[in-house]
C-alpha cells in the first residue's frame, strides 16, 4: 500500500511516494471509508516561530481560537513576547488567514497578565474554556473561562485534581462551531496519557454537560465496551476506548467530520520523534480504523525540526473542511511553529453507517 504526496516545486511537479514498511504496525485495521490522506507541501505556511502545541476550537463568532506554549505567539519568538501560555484568534480561511494574539504574546489585545501552564481549549455557548495543566507537574488541571472571546479570563479553580491526572491535559473533541454538532449536547475529552508519567498505552474518555462543566462531580467516565457503552461518575471504573502497544504520548486531538459522520482521532505514538497516527470511527469509544500511521506521513508533517522539536499535536479544524469533506487543513506544531498545510482525504463512500 502506498502513500502519495504531491508537491509543487519550482517549475515541476514532484511526486513523493512512501510505502508502508514492516516497522509500521498500526494498532487498528485499515479504514474502508477513509482509506488515505495526502499532504501538499506547496501549501505549507509557518508562523509564530518559537510557540508550540496549538490546540484549536471554532467559536460562535466564526473565528478559530488556539492556545500555544512557551513563545510569543504570532509575530513573536522564543524571546519576544514569550509567555508560558497564550491564546490567539485565527480569522479567515486558508490561504487567506491571519493570527492575532489575544491573551499573552507580542501586541496582545488583552491587558490581563497571562497565566502559566499548557492548555487545550473548547468553545461552547458563546464561551471559551481552557483546561490548563499545571506547569512543570502536569498532573492536575485548572479551568479558565472567557465570555468575551479571550479578552478577559476568569480563573475557575482546579478542576481535575491529581486523583484525575489522566485528564490533566485533555484532548477535547471538537464538534463544529460552538460545539453545535455534538449529537447529545455533551462536551467530550480524551485522557492525555503522557506514557512517561502514566505508563499506560491506552486512552480514556469523559463527558459532561456544558452547564455543569465547572463541577468535577458532574463529569462521567466511559466504563463500557464498544458493544455496550456505559458511563460512571467514578473515575476508578473507567475503561479504555483506544490502545496502542507501540506507544501513546500527549497531544491527542479529535474532530467530528460531519460529511461522513466520523470522528478523526490524531494520537502521538512517540514524543521524541513525533510519530503519530490518524484514525476514524463512528463512535468515540470505537471501533477505530486506521487512516495513516507513522512513516506513512511525510517527514515535514511530524519529524524533529528547529530546536530538534517534532510535532506534538495535529488537528484538522472543522471550519476549514470542504463541503464534500475531502479537503482539510492540518494544524501542527513541528519546530515550534503554527504550521498549516492542505491535505486531502480519500473518501470511498459517503454518509453514515
């Protein structure tokens, strides 16, 4: 099976083909619906030099909002405007998009001093929420809330204590604009599972009503199976929804692909090299199927770059998906940048199953 990436270089068309090698053993069978994904390097745009992570959400005002760590955000660098945690607004659509720092970084619109940590972000009910992991410890999570699209933030206190450290940096599921495509109205999130801390090759799942998002006792954890999904408020009973014996690291993202009714799950398998996999399923608890895995992706989408930094996170903003669901734009942080490149899904059939 081949992966083919078409790159436009100077005056000629360069075709790069990578074969699935013997060393590449995806943890799930190949998808029959979304059989391939290709990346176009000629569309690659790299900004925000020095800033990494870049989790993204699509808010009610029509803009994307992204979080970054350890840099100055758009227009900044490792030194200029450097903050531990920043928030930016990304307006427009590729190739004509622009990023503006809202909270932290160079020329930030908010005058509120930034906080510390690393965060993922979700937009729901015209409100932005940050799940911010504690800097240097990464085993508990603080919640921040903004009702004015990032210009001011309210510290809502610790949400996931150390007893819930699996979710200290949750991979929040993105259900379109302002969470409007959530089938049951819930917010969902995967465990972050930095294997060096948790020694676990599995992912877990929570859900919560938006109106109860600030209350830990309202969170439910998946305790069922693929055949019998069940939920419990007792985190000690949680059961895995994804596993990879070759490794799982932090940086999990998931977005709902409305055209096919599938979830696109991006999971890192090697924090140092940036290896990752892309999977799809009709349910957040599986069964999962592989779209691409490790060396099937072009090196420039994940391998170590500036400062020997690989991509820790890949996501595909729903706002930038084409109507037929085939053209996507991938956001990834290779080399501590906000990288954006166009990619194409091979969709063998349309609709839900």
